[in-house]
């Protein structure tokens, strides 16, 4: 019964997150890493092998078993939003789907001197520009045809449909490049923010050093001006004044930043 409920949850149109997401906490991840390290040390002492232990072979508590990635399904298929998909499925070409393809299929050249169009040399931008221009022209022809002879709409509509599908298929080939570019942008942004944080820490350190240097000079001046009692300086009064000056100076610096 529990398996059927889980199947229904994963097969709904908008499935909720799996219930085990609550186990993915920093504390559980730290515990798993500690157990893996302990098991690795024991294996190294017993067998001398430097290979890390398989997490699945560890005696893990139930809340930590979810953190171990599962093995690929033996059937070679996985379920997503209620549908089954093949793990090794490749994106089919338009020709494989029985549709007209308006751009050449990239293929790996048989030799370095061959002129066969490859994945790297295919000028997708040029074909996209041509198909976009053809879309505009065919749309104008379609509008004109509908005003003159609407009964002939199907052929022109089919041309528009073919152009749109080809554009969509060609744009999909940019997905790997888009993923790499997005990752590069994210890493560059993280690097920029880290550099800004380091520069901010350096500037704050320089300000604090300047404040402390000024406080050192002020403490000397205050020490000379402190009231002398029985030939000795009032150390407590001097310490309180120094602390007051330090706190006021730091507040001023933080307020400016």
C-alpha cells in the first residue's frame, strides 16, 4: 500500500518533493562524511588499500541512507513526472522523426582534411537567420493567401510549421553551450564577489590600524592629563576613557561604511 501511495505521489501532474528531502541537512552530511572517513581508515589499516569505501556497504542509519546516490536503474529506464525515459536516450534528429530537415546534419569528419560539417563547424546562427527571414516571408504570404483564397491555407501553414520546428530543433543544439556559458558566468560572479569581500576586509583592517594608531597617541595625551592622586595615575579612569574612545571610534568607522 505504501508503494502505491509513493507511486501516485510521483505520478501526479505537479508532484510534491520526495519526503526524504528533509534528511539533506548539513548535520547529516557531516555525519555521513565522518562515517565514510572512519570506514576508509579501517579499510586502509586492514588491507592497505587507498580506495575509498563504497558508501552503500556501510551500516548507515536510515536518515543517512538517502544521502547516498542510488545506482542507475537496472532496467535502463527512469521515471519523470509519471513518464518512463531511457537513460541512454539521445535527442532524435528531425529526419529520425520523419520530418523535413532544412539544415545539414552535423557529422564527424573522417580525416583532418575532410570538409564534412561537424558539430563545431556547423554555422547554426546563419541557418537560424535564414529560417527567421523565411518565417516572416511565409507569414506574409499566408496572410495574403487567407485574404484571397482561404481554402488553400493548409500548404502554407505546413511550411510555417516546418520552419518553426526546424528553428526549435536548431536552438536546442545550443543547450550544452548555454549550460557551459551559464556556469562560467556563475563562477566569474562568485570570484568577483570573493575579491570584493577580500578588498573590503583589507580596507577595514587598514582603517582599524589607523584608529588604533590614533588611539595610541590619544592615550598618551590622556595619561598626561589624568588627575594625579598621591603621586600615582588613576589607572581605572584612564582605562575607562580609552575604552570609550575605542568604542566611539569604531562606531564612527562602521557608521561611515
